[in-house]
């Protein structure tokens, strides 16, 4: 399973989002040392992502709390393959 697919599966299970968009921006960062020198994330080639997620789970939470929630769900990916993750997490009312 690709890193992107694993992220989508985990975020969907954790937050039941009304909207979820995951953009793989790894191709923009192929020149990074980690990729060029064959680091752990070079094996998958999936290193940089942008996530936009809308879910009731974020209602009443601060921006920092929302990001922490997403990071917790994607902990394994962040420790292994993902080098950078940009997150936009909103509630349905936003």
C-alpha cells in the first residue's frame, strides 16, 4: 500500500471526514538530501504531503489541537516515510 493510501485510510477511519484531499508534493522535493542519499523515505519516494480535511471531530478545537490529532493518527508515516506534512483541518461549520 502506498503511503498516500495508508494516510487516506487512517484519516478516514479516525475522523469520518466530510471532505478529505491529500496532495502528494514529493516530486517538488526530489532534490532533497534525504532522497538523493537514499534515506528511509527514498525507498517509497513519498515524502511530502498536503492534507486538507473537514470533520466534526475538529469542532471546538484549536488549530494546534487539530494538527496534533492528525499527527497522532499519522504517527507511523511521520516516523518512517513522510518528511513534511502541511495540514489544513477544519470543522464542518468553517
